[in-house]
C-alpha cells in the first residue's frame, strides 16, 4: 500500500480508508521508532485524532476535505501553532504557546492535512546536523549513528521514518535541502516570496523560506501549491499564486538546457556524491535534455557572504528574546541584567556565536567592510546566476558534499559544519528556488541527494527535471538502503 | 531676539529642533492594533506590538499618505525610501529594535515659513514607530534605581513622523514660533492633533552657542523632556547660559543628551555621547522599498488645504494686513471671515482692527460676514461710535442678528451735533474749576468731561468727538 500523500489523500477522499486509520498507522510507527529517532519535540496525538475524525466526518457528509485529506503532516518547531508550544528547540522559548497559526499551517489544515507534531531542529534553525537542539539531537532513520542533517533534521527524519507522509521545514541556507539529501527524501526551497513567512519564527528574514519534505516529487509539488501563494500579512510575499507545477510533472525534459555547476563538483565534494550527480546528468541527457558544465565563479563567495548576512539579520531578529514579555526569564536586580542573564542562560553556543558575528558585522565602522560588502557579493551572485540562466533552464549539483556524517564529527569546528551548506547557500542569497531529491546511495550505502536549481519563479522547469530524475531512478531499480 | 542671561553682543545661540508628531491614523504603523491615546495599559496591542515570534510588519498606507501630506506642506521632496532597523535594548521596545528610516527618508530638504517671514530649513521628515511607555516605580522614577518598572505597550508601534529641522533658529522666540507654526501645519493637513500635553507632539531641542560672528557651530547638547512651548523657551535660555558660563570659565561643552527638569528649571546630563550608542542600522528585510507613485503624490498635493503661510499672505496681499495681524488672525481661524466680510463690501482696515481686537471669542468664526460688513459700514458712516460698534459686534457674536436692529434696540443712534454742542457748553458752565484746570493743560481732567457727556447721553456720544469739542473751546 502506497504511503505517499497523494495516494493517502485519494483513498481518504474516496472513503476507501479513514483518516483516523491513516493517522493511527503513522502514530504506531512513531510509537515504535521515535524513541530512537527523536524527530519530534512534541507529538500532538490527541488533537491529531480529533482533526482526523473531523476529516472523516466531512467525507461521510459528502464534503471534500481538500487535496491533503487525512494526510499526516509534521511541522518544524519554528512554525507557530495556535495554542501549541513552539520552541525553536531553544530553552529561551520553552513553554511558549503562540496565539496564532502560521499561514502555512492554516493552509495545510484547510487542505485537510492532519498535524501530528512539532519537529526538532537546530536551535533557531542555526546548524546543519540538529545537534544544536537544546532538547537533544535527532538521529538519521537510515543509520542511527548518523546525523539527519539540519536545521530541519526532525522534519526530514519524520518523513524518512514514515512518522508522517509530509512535513514542513524552513530553509535559510540549505536547512530543507541538506537534511532531505541526508535522509533520502525530497525537499524543496521555493522562490523567495512564494510562500508566506507569517508565523515562521525568523532567523535570516531575507533568506528564510518555508518548504516541504515528501517521499515523492509529485507530493512536493502538491504541498507547494497548497502552502504557496500571496499572503497580505507578509510584505515580502509575491502577489501571485504558486506556479502550477503539478500540471507539468509529466512534461519531460526534452529540449530543456541543464547545466552542471563546475564549482560544486570539485574540491570538498566527496567523489561518490559527485558520481551520483554525473549519473543524474546522464539520465537527463538520455531523456532529451541538453546537458553541459557551467562555471559560476561568484558562487565561491557565497559562504562568506552568507555568514555575514544571516547572522546580521539573526542578531536583530533574536533581540526580542529578552525575558520581558514571554518565554523564559532569569531574574536579576536590573532590567539590563535580567535581559543579559536570560539570554546567557536561554541561548545555546551556536546561537550566541551567530548573534556575536552579526552584531559585529553591523557595528559602526565595520558595516561597510562586512555587511555592506556581503550585500554587494549577494548582488554579484544573483547577476552571475542570471547570466547562467540565460543559457540554461535549470542547473544541477550535489545538495551536500557528503552523505550523512556521524554525531560529533563536525561539532568541534564550526567552519567544517558551515561548509556542509556550500552548495545550498548561493540559492538563498539569490532568492531562487532549488530542491533536493534522492538519487541513489554513496559508498557507505547512505542516501545521496541531487540538487536541482532554477531561476526565480522557475519552479516548473525545476520540477520537470526532478520528476524525470525520479522516474529514471525508479526504472533503474531500488537503490536506497 | 533676546536670550535672558546671555550677553548677546558676544554670543549667538544656535537652535535646531527635532519634532516627533504622532500621526492620526486609525491603526498602528505596521499592524492592525488601534492607535488611540490612553486606555487601560496593554489593551491596544496585538502580536506585532508585543514583538511575538513569527509576527511580521505590514505598512499602513494611510500613515504614508499623512507623511506625504506633511512633506509636501513642508516643501520637501518626497522620495523613494527604505525602512531600517534601529537596534537597541529597552524594556518598552518590544522587538528591541525600532523600525525607522535612516539614510533614505521619505521626505527631505524642505522649509517652513514662520509668521515673521523667516524661513527655517527642514532636513528631513521620516516615518518611524513609537516605543511603549515605562513607569519606573521607586528610586526617584529613573530606570537605574527603580524597584520595578511597569511597561505599557499601547503606544508601541504608533506611527510617528520625525521632523528634523536645520540649525536655523537663533532665539527661544524663534524656536517657539517654529513649533507653533509646525503644529499649525500638522493640524491643517490633518496629519496630527499636535497636542504637546498628550505627547502627540514631542520636541527635542539641540542647543549650541558660538561667539557672535564665528562660522563654526559650537558643540551641541540635545535636550529632551520638553512638554510645552513655555518649557522650550526656558530650557533654551537655561542651556544657552550654562554653555556660555562653561566656555567663559575656560571649560568646554561636552556633547551629550540632557534632560529638562521642569521643577528646578535646569537641564541635567542624561547620557553622554562619548560612549555613543551604536544602533547598527540596516535595511529591514521584512519590508520592501517604499516608492510612492508620482501620481499618488500629485493627488495628495492637489488635495492639500490652504496652509497657514499662504493664508497669511492672502490677508497681507488682499486686505493690507500687517504681518502681526495676519499671524494672529490665521491662528484664530478668522482669516476666512475677514476676507468674506471685505468681499461683502466692508472697509478692510476697520474690519481687520475689529477682528484683531474685538473677536477673541471662538464663536466669532461663525459670524455672518454680511452682518459684520454692515456693522463696519455703519461705524464708518458715523451711525455708530467705536464703543457702540464694539457692543453691537459682541451681540452679533453672542446671538447673531442684524446690526441695524441691534443698534436700534439698544437705542444707539447718531447724536445730533448741536445737541452735543449745547451739552458740552452746559458742562463747562457748571464746572468752572475743572474747566480752568483743563485749560491749564491738565490732561487727566479730560476724562471728567467725557465721562459726564457719556453719562448724559447713555454712552451714545463718541469720546473722540467730545474731546475735539472741548479742545475747540479751549481757544
């Protein structure tokens, strides 16, 4: 029996299966393996059962609960959920309940999805392994000794482990795509502005974008269409609907021009990962695409620019956690000391590191040399991407330099950890869409993700490429462990 | 131009004002929470006002329109602008940053014409959100030694227009005139109620002194907590004198923010600029560039009401009013009445004089111009004395009506001059001693005779005419 979202929703809408039955199947998998995986900060079994029963009641009444009827969904714990704790995996927000749902949460519910819980993440989405969570790391369902990637590690693991059919994450520098790659699932970061950020706890506001984790490309298309589209509550939301990608999944790639990014195939990229990307290129060529290498030199500055822009915005976005109005407070004799004590106790090391980096980058006398220059690099990257997209409809690269690494491997050296996102970061700086889909395994038998990149609002081409890769893999037989 | 306590032969005082005006919008600058003065603490709030995680700002279009109105009224260039975050920690600042405009303000490079005709430069007028209010309990009401503090966020997020004036003012009088004029403009365009006492208009004042004739400005201090026009004048006088004393004593002025204390009439150090705050401004990534459509700007310009300076100019040009009259009459909203009255046939000089001296009642704005015109004509035709005209005018303001009927009702009619002649002759005959003194030049005795005539005529006589008759008889 298929457990992808489309099949589940179809069986629930037709009355073939009940939403409650679908939910219980997923809850029992959670019962079985969540102790090992730790994908969730909170499982909301009770409210999920009520939501599922409601979906069933609507089906019984002859109504259509929507395209995601009865589909269990896990939500990254930086997405606000009305009356349900939203922690960002940080001590500082422990116990805080938002009085509202994020726009994406409202839209999923309106489409009939059933929320099963809040997933673990690197604190405030800062990290690439979920090891920075204040509530302990998530483990990779494919190998419990390995990280699931991050920061949306819990959401990626939840789908990989079958805890939920779909999940949502947020991607500031690769936080959806990299864990998707490491957990062997599909992950999408849409064009900046296509999915509302209202109700997403901000990390780097000009980079943050919400997107789905799914087991199939078609599911990813469907979820994007459900959660995307204009929201007047987010000033950076684009005034349009999400492109109708589902209609083009079967269009093939005949005549499409696809580039392999040279800068992401050499130094620092594990050969087995690079081999899978070349295999993907071959599959696309076999399906009729024109495939060639393309050099985009500015991308090599991406990491440096990102580690100025994202921390700068974060240093300001996280200033509100001061103990005055909500969240944890550590009492002290004066207001200033109370804020300092609260923030010292409430934030983990990585968050403090980035707040300090960002504060420094914005400081008087340093702004031009750091933040100002990073903005220029950002423009440069966007321009170089645009130049490449004059010749190509889509680009491909590895999502992550390696397959899932072991716990503790990179925690001692922040730079090593940051390098994990070298292939994903430039897309965020440009505001472009990109997605990762599983394309076989590495030498260690663990999933390898291939990244498909496209220009702003180029989602249709991106999904066409992804869809062809997915089918080519299916026809070549099961490769994943 | 005087500054008490400062030797103005030697010193020049330089003043630049920063005025924060709360804009009269229904909701806050970036959220749907209501913008209302007062109310129970923390009742005009929502997720954004509280700085809750996940909340996002959405710009209030009406606030932008009000900002544009003010910008155009201040002869500014309305520009493409960017919202920036000004980062600093304070308990009544919910996000610990304030959304403001930094290097790219919506309005720049304008000017304000004062009633005296002086032109005061405006550097910029930018949009920003207000902070909440803290009440520090115990320890003298300052945050540093308070026992605890209460935070009210009703005001947080209220739209403000910060209007930064150039250092073009040179005396407390000029500073007061500037603030009054600015307030009149804000009220005229409907941007703000301009109430200093409710804090909807707040004035920070930069003061420096320099030797008269010097080109360079002296080191300035910024004075906060000025709550009235009177305090503004007092604070400038105190601060200028303090700075002159320092320099005269061989000391130097330290650039700092100072707090005006209404009780002791002094300014006190609030914080020194030497450990200057670094606000780490950067463009707010939650908001997009604000680039008002030129057509919109022109529609706003076309809909602007006549502004005080233009209204004063009309009084001067069309009615020959003095600058002082024009300033007073526009301030009292009597300019429309004066123009209509002259239009209805009244003589301008007499009309303006009445409006200036005899129409301080607010209800005078509703006077019927035709009735006012008819009254002025009656007076100039000698049908009413000045005193009678004033009485009839007061009646017109109070109850309205027809001046002819009112005059008749009060028994006012022009005195027959022969009747007045014989009355004066009779008085001289009855009071030879007083007449003697009058003839010897005792001016004070004039009132004696005029009073007698008034009493005899029940006020119908014209005092000036009586004095003329007395003088004629003196020989």
